[in-house]
């Protein structure tokens, strides 16, 4: 696989991961809203109406963990492949796709920030909730992995952009 194909694959995976993270953040915000209602009902000694919350939340955490685990081999392989390439292989004609990847990595970072914000809001409400056993540890693991992976993708995208800019040559400017 050449550098251009690698950039295309990484860009496509960045977009897919961003879409998954945005959906996960929206789902987590919905779980947070439901948790707030449950906590209020418990505080007022009202019977909890949302009986499926714990099962649905644990299912959400499990599916998020599975999605992240499915993508991990690709990202590990891509990072290894990028590091094994010589700087000269990142030719100047790849500057535009490299900048596109850098832009996609930044939007992925924003989606990661939205997910982290949703996670923080959920944890704030969860600390006073002990009525059901929730797999928040699994959600925490996912959040840490997503944050770490996003940082690595951002770093690689910047490095690729720098290498392609360097190889464009002095005649471009």
C-alpha cells in the first residue's frame, strides 16, 4: 500500500470514528437525562418508572467497548505503517490529502471533547446514584481509550502534514 492509499484509509476511518463518537456522545447525554430523572424520583421517594435503564446503559457500554476494540487493530497497524515509512515517501503531491487528514483529526478531537463532556456530566450525576449496578468502569475505560487514541491520531496527522510540506520543495513558495 502506498502513502496515498494509506492517507485515504486513515481519513475514512477518522470520519467513521468521529461519527461513532458523536452518536455515542448523544446517547450518553440521553442516558444522563434519564439518570437525572431517576435520581430525582429516588430523592422524592417516588417509584422509578425507567426500569430498563440499567440494562440499556450496560448494553450501551458493552457495544461501545466492542466498537473500540474492533477498530484498535487498524489504528495500531496504521501507526506502525506510518512510522516505518521514510520521510521521502511523503511526497509534496500528498500535501493536500495530508492537510485534509489533519482537518479530519481535528474534527475527531472535537467529537472526543463532546464525548468527554457528556461523560463528565454523566459521572457528576452518577456519583449520587447507587440504586442499580451500572458498568461505569467500562464507560470510563472507553473514554480513556478514545481520548488516548484521538491524541495519537492528531499527532500522526500533524507529523504527516509536516513531512509532506517539507517535501514540497522551495519552488512552491
